């Protein structure tokens, strides 16, 4: 896939917030709902309360990289929205990765064995 698969439309964000399942961690909140696409899309949100533009975009870059590394073990056909919490600013990369993986398992979209790929 050439472009990064992301949720861009406000209506898609609202639909996922309204119909999706929500799990909360120390560093972020993850909403997941099914979509009609053949692949999983990522939407990121960090409010101005989180920090200035540099801090918000740093969080978004970190989460896009984690999403990219876990794309091959994530089930297809979902919209995933991640909302930053203030604790994420001070988190190590490994802590964000472990929370991300824990929430994927909680949403039951983590592929445990390779036969499901």
C-alpha cells in the first residue's frame, strides 16, 4: 500500500467514537470499530492540552511507527483511533509498545498465530 492507511474524515472519527469499543491505558485511549475497507486504518488525536505542536506531532509519529510495525499482526478491516493522554509525553518507546499490544489483545484484533494471516 503506497499511502499510509489513516482515518481522515471527521464523520469516520465520530462513527468510531460512537459505535466503537473503547479501552483505556495509562498513555492513551484506543477506540476500535469495524470498517468496510479491506485493511485497518489508524486515526490519531492529541488535544492542545497535551502540549504544543511539536509534542503532539512527536506522539503521532511514535504511534504511526508502532502501528506500522504491528500491521502484519493486526486483523484487517478495522478503524483504530488513538487519543493521547498526558502521561504519554514521558513514556519510553517500549512502554508505548507494550500498552499498544495489550490494547490490541483487549480488542481481540491481535493475531496470535500465523495461520490467521
